[in-house]
């Protein structure tokens, strides 16, 4: 077969990729019925295309840029669907920035085809960006983690964005962060919005939950070089998400992880200062505890109660809720540094099972212990 000619000039290589980028962009106009009916291309793909064109133009003719002379209007980066269209068939607008030593971008682009549509990619053997719409982004991130290092991840919920504009049953929006454990049915019932925490998995920079396969995550823990860590999103990212949501609702109620457990609460407070319709409560809880509070808030919304009544009743319910966790094994606690290794080993030898709760401020503490699973569960129930 004919060999592809070697191109040593990066400027020439970049300019030759423009037709392929434009062709991929135009193809997005027919991949989704909703885009085809509206006669538009995908917004994320369009932005990516403009970036490639601008970058290539600058390489061809570098020149000083006066940033102060550039007018930057507020740009809504979310996928807005025209009025009357159907909900998107693929739920998440997903983007991945992948680094590596020998990436096969074109092959990876083909490998993504079974997962969704609106696939656009660009880059080289050491740095590539991928864009697609899919329903299960965690499978996409599983694939990409095996091929290189994910240095940036995005997954916007286009279904929630559609519902905000066209199927919004409540005047109040509910927001939680990804530390909350909530059944999918409950999330969809009240159209709950999620602020995703950052997750650092070895060298990969991911989004909590949305980039993680729940069916394989715990089995994978033992194979990791370092224990997974989470961090709070940048204030600007939270502010942009809240700005978009607050524009569609009379009020926005945020129920984040306890202030005593994470900086996420304060970050959300800071990000929402310029919005007078955003209300942030200190749940003094996490995980399923937040789920109970959210379900209670949703029930009150369904009854048509106003925001002040809902806030008052939630504040009264918070100190009455109790969060109890039975620790079956110490491996994760040891690896995360939350428990001293020596103390944990003694507890393991003694077959001691600690029961952990949250105090009145939301800080974790050991409240009891048992020497068998049956006794531990009995104490929790009592």
C-alpha cells in the first residue's frame, strides 16, 4: 500500500487537518434528529472546531494579541435544544483530553463509535482530545484510561438541560454534589442537578461518579498505585453551573456535603454570592444522609410549599437525622490515611468492628464498636 508522506512542518500538518475537522463538524448536523430538525451543528463540536482553526491561523501568522481590546460576552457553554424538540437520545456531552507516548487517535476514534455519536477528535500521538455524546460515559473513560493518561474530563447532562427548558415541573431546583448517594429514580423524579467533585485516580484527572464504573471500581482499588482522592471543583466551574441553572428557576436549593467534611460547601457559598435566588444549607451529613434530606425537600416541592418553608423544615430535620456506618474492613481506611495502620491492625486482630457516625457539626467520630457483623447491625438498628 502507498505510504503516507512524512510532513516535518507542523504548520502544514495543522492546515491540512482543517478539512477533516470541518467534515466531522458538519456530520454532527445529521447524527441527531434534534440537530437535523433545527439545521444546526453540535455546539461542543463547533467550539472545538473554532479552537483548531484559530490555533492553526495563529501558527501560520503569529502576532501580538491585545487582550484588553477583546470583548468577551457571556457565553453559555451548555447544549440548548430548540423549543418543542424531543429529549436527547444520548444523555451526556463528553470530552476527554488524553496524553501518552504513542496514542493512536484515529483508531481510538473508531473504538468510540459503539458508545455514542457526534464523535470528533483532534491531536497527535502524544496529546489528543475526543468529543462524543453517550449514555454511559464511565465505559468511555474506562477505555481511555487503558490507552493513556486522562488529564481533563467533562460530561454535561444534556437531558437535565433539556428538562430545565422544556419539562420543568417545579419552580425550585435541587442541587447536590457527587458525594450524595441517591437512587437514579429519585434523581430523575425531582430532576436533581449534580456538582461533580474532581477525582484523582493514579495520574488520571476525572469527575466523581460520572467517570467511574460502579461495577468495577471497588475491585480495581487494590491495583491502584495510590489511593483515590477527591477535591473540590474550581469556584469558577461551580459558578458557571449555578448561573445556568438559576436562570431557569425562581429558586435554587443546594444540599452539599457537610461543611466539616469538605471544602465543597464553602466553595459553593462563594460561587453563589452573586445570585440572590440561590440557597445553600449545611446538611451536616453525606452520602445517603443527604439523600434523605433531598427526598424530604422533593416531597415538600411536590406539595407546592414555598422556599422559606422548605428551608425552615429542612433545618429542623437536619439535627434529627442520624448517619451510622458499620466498618467491615479497614483496608480502605488504612490506605486513605484516615485510620492509623497499627491501631487498625490491633482492631482487626481483636475482630473489633467500629461504628462511625457524624457529630452535631457533621464531623466523623467513632460512636460504638462490636465484635461481629450481627451485633454491629443490631446496634445500628437500635
